[in-house]
C-alpha cells in the first residue's frame, strides 16, 4: 500500500472537522441504511439492554450486513 499521502499525525480538531463531513459523502441510496445503523439500531439495543439483554433480530442483522457491504 502506498502511504505517501497519509498523514503521520492528525489533531483531534482535524479529525472532528473531517468526520463532520462524512454525512455529505454518503450516497443518497445508502442514507436509509446509515440512519438505521447509527440512529435506530443503537437506540433499539439500548432499550433492549435496559430490558435485560441486547440482541438483534434476524431482519435487523440482515440490514446491518447490508450496511456493511
């Protein structure tokens, strides 16, 4: 792998600035999967954790794998 253009150090401020741009880089067709992954699933898992465990249902796991791919 060519690492010529990779920074050796990145400041937390630069990381936060670049991370804040991430949503604008997500293609529209993947926006729903992103929302499910970063908003819906954590909330569902947190609620299930309060109810005594944290798990994904099959359909939720399928959507997570779709997001990953």
